[in-house]
C-alpha cells in the first residue's frame, strides 16, 4: 500500500496550484480590486476568484490585459462566459475549419466562447488596460475527467455550438416563453446595461429580466432589473449562481434559516457574490437609479431534464417554503413580498427603503440604509 494514497483529490484545485496565479476567496468580491499576476498559460495577468457560495460546477477568473496586450491562443473542453468590467478590445474565435469570427467589446459586454474553439482576446487600447471576468465550468470538467490533455488539447470539434454568424455581431433570436423565462439566444451581448429586458409583472413593481442562451451552452446567464426603491423578496436556491452587479448600488442580506444574524454584502458595478446553497438572501436597491444584476449559472435553458434544471431555480418548483411570506412580526428578516402601493404579491416590492430598514431594526440585527 502506498504511503501517500491519493484520496480526496480536487483535480481543479490541484491544477490551479500549478498555474501560479493568486486566488481570492470571499463571500463577495469587488472584481476591480483583485490582485492579478502573470499567467503563463494566457500570456496576460490573471487571478482566480472563489466565492464562498460556489458549488462544484463553476469558478471565476479575472483577466487583466495591459494596454495593447493579447492573450495567447486558448482552446479547452469547458464552457466560458465572459463579462467586460472595463476597457475596449476584441475577441477572435476560430472554428475547426478555419472560419473566424471577430467581435469588438466594451464595458459591460457579455459573451461566450463556443465549446472547444480556439480564441484570443485583444486589448484594443494602447493606453488603458482591459479587465474581463470569466465564469467557467472548468471545476466540473476537470474533476470529471481529471486529465489535462483531454481538457486542454482535445481536437474534437463541436461545430453545432458555433451558432449563426449574426450571433457574433450583437444580434440574436428572441425565444418567447412565460414571463420571467423569455430567452435571447446569441453569443455576444454588446452592453448589458442597454439590452432590452422583458416585463415580469408577476414578480412585482417594474421587474424585468431576460434569460440568455449563449453559444448553445449548458451554462446560462440571465439579467434582471430592480427599479428605484425596491427590494427583491427573500428567497433561496442551490449554489453556483455567480451574481455580478451591472448598474446601481445597494446591498444584499444572507442568512440560513433559523440564524439570528445576517451576513451583508454591499455592491456596485463589478461586485460579485454567490448565495450559498439554500441560504436565504434578499437584495435591496439603495440608489436613485435602476439596478441590473446578471447571474452566470451552471444550468440549462434549452437542454436536459427540466426538473433537473429546477434544482437551481426555486421559482419553478413551487416550493413556497423557499420564499419568505411571513409577517414581519414573526420574522423581522422577512419583509413581506406585498407591493405597498398595489397590494399585489410579488418577488419585488416597492417600499421606502428607510421604512424597510427601520422594520429590520426591530430584529436582532439593525441594518442601516446604504442611501
Ligand atoms: Fe437568488
């Protein structure tokens, strides 16, 4: 028997150790402040971001491209969704048959790399750096196959994942579904702050959202909007929802059922957090502007068993226990999900934040308004 049995190995973490880049781990992270160091694999600076609420499927990396810099060509068997925090540049994607697609991105662009295609990112500015954050399914894939050659040097071509040429130019196809589930299929969204969202009235005052199918992936992203002076009703679901603030300022509260205290994360553009598995959370828009947040998730919108996907989205399960509806007196953390003006129940409710926070002050944890 070996003196050093290899058990309990996390192939992703083992691989990451060998990459030599810093790893930041926290409940919430300001992506603009992440310390990045040279990453030989990509030829630019990078860092890994591990959120406390991440599950087994995805993790994040920050890519820091110096003025005029470009990443070395990459190809891999895991999915990747990128968001541009700052800077302007372009990405070239090359299919196995040599066809190339190049698109230009700027702040708040979102795009995906079609599976196992060769690609490079270029910083188009000679004076400003470009900061990108990428959410990848590398942890799941590397732990599944635990073979780096198979994952990073695999010749198989998934031609069907390339999608239509227009998907690389900012166009897409709208796929209507139920409110809250409408989808936009594309590979590239030029500006998440500007894309038209669809009303989701059932969810409350002025709520809007859209689901993305990106490069026909099994990871998906979605974006939702909260109006001024509103909060999202407390809810919980599975892990791996990496939520990034796109516009607005505010904060979120987190707690496990029965816990007397909150964990609080303040956010603004570039803040990311991941609500841990089945931890209640509630988002408050505390700015005088609408708040948009995107989530990148190991989930599927097109493929797979619908009931399997529901594990990640309690809104579809009908599990009322996952959304707090009780009176404030019964649980000071449970601000009722009733719209104070219309009386309608909804996922978002519109009340003056000062009122919401003073109600909370009756609980064991007083919460000051961020306004
Ligand atoms: Fe959530």
